[in-house]
C-alpha cells in the first residue's frame, strides 16, 4: 500500500518545516510506502529552496514547480495527476487541516469508500469570512445539480479509482470538491476541527475567493440561466399588461393626460435595462467558460519537477 499526499503551496515558507515534521510523523506511523507531492504554485518566497532541501533529505518528497501562480484548484489537480499511490490525500499547506487525523480517514477508506471528505465542525476565522462561506455553501447546495456537501472543502482522502476519475475530467475552471461529488461512488464525510492558519497570511484574496465561488456555481448549475429566462418572462408579461393599460387609458378614459408617469417610465427603463445587463452578464459567465475550454490551453505549465523518476 502506498499513500500519496498532495499539498498545494503558495508562499508558505514559515509553515513548511512544521508541516513536514507533522506529516512525516503520521506517515511513518502507518508503516507503509508513501510519497509527499508539493505543488509549488509559483511562490516567490523561499518555498522552492525549502522544498528542494526536503527532497535532498527525503527522496519521497516530490516537487512540481509551476511556471507562475495558477491557483489552488489547479495546483491540487496537478498534484493528483502526479500521484502513484493507491490512496491519495489532499491537504492545505498551512496546517489548517491537521495531518494527525489522516489515519482515521484512511481507515474509513478501507471500509470500501472511495472518498472520505472532511467536514468542518466550526471555523476559527473572522466572522465576515465565516458568514460569506456559509452563505455560499448554502446557495451552492440549493442550486447545484449534484449534491455538494455543506462545509466540506478540498481536505479529503481518495481511492485510486476516484483519483483516476477526477484526473480524467478535462475541464479548466476546476472546482475540485464539486468534481469529486459529481464523480459519485461511495462517499462519506467525517467531522473535524479546522485549526487556524499556523503562520503567515491567507493566500486567498477576494479575487481568488470570488473565482472559486463562481466556478462552483457556474460549473455545477444551470439555474442562473433558468432564472434569467424566468425574470425575462415576468418582465415581458408586466410590460404587456402595462401596454394594454396605457391603450385603455388613452381610448376609453379622459384621465390619460393627468397620469404623471415620469417616475414609472424611468424606473421601468432602469429595471429592464438592469435585467438585460444582468442576464448578459450571466450568459457571459457561461460563454467565458466555453471559450476557455475551446482554446484548449493546458491547465498549467510546469517549470521543473524534482524527485519524480
Ligand atoms: N494556495 C495555492 N495557490 C494560491 C492560493 C493558495 O496553492 O494561489 C494554497 C495555499 O498555500 C494553501 C492552500 O492553497 O496551502 C489554501 O490556501 P489558504 O490557506 O491561503 O486559503 P484559506 O484557508 O485562507 O481559505
Ligand atoms: Mg488556509
């Protein structure tokens, strides 16, 4: 049995030594073969050097250096594509996902599951982030075409056939936890306490967070398109009623000229204009994704690999 641990890293120099120590302790206790794959997502601190030194110390440490920052989800995907074990684990490199619970997860996998994903009991992060995440997951849960479990992130262990399945998805705007749910097989969630980041700042800025949220929604749901159609139909129906009313007032009453109507007109124009722009925006999101797929660019560019045969 060989375990593959995949870790996306972006400027995590302060975390790597402790992370490595804790992971090694867990993996050696399992008394099995293992590999630790660090995907260096274009870090510009000492991450790369630290990783190379780890590899010199322990050849089971493997490194994939990206040519630039391609993002967390892409790094996880690249890591999965390079695993050679029968079982894979995905962890964040900031020690928010404690490696000590991996044996419990691996044991669960042995019971015939293909995915054991971690469910956060509670988040020890700032209140705005917690609320934003909670809202996003609820929204996604309601509109996604597959059941993406609440409060589960990328922290999970996967069977070999699950890894192969996820690797076979060619899509570019990747939302790994969504792909994982989409793939099916037997999945189970285990609760855990998500720790605070060990050192350094979060590498997920607002832009990256929004991209992740959009990938989750637009890659796993057509409901935004359907809502557009629905809203468009309603506004069409309302305008039809309005026109009939205007004709009636003009020809069958004398009150027509006394109707002020200015504000109503402006509001209606703004409403319809807003609705149209919003709808174009929603269509644009799908179009952007189609364009991205059609271009067929590779998912990421590797600058160098260390430790792979
Ligand atoms: N990460 C990455 N590329 C990025 C951003 C983040 O590989 O562009 C890694 C980061 O090093 C960490 C994991 O993804 O191992 C999760 O990132 P972070 O802890 O900053 O996110 P948060 O926990 O704050 O949501
Ligand atoms: Mg983190």
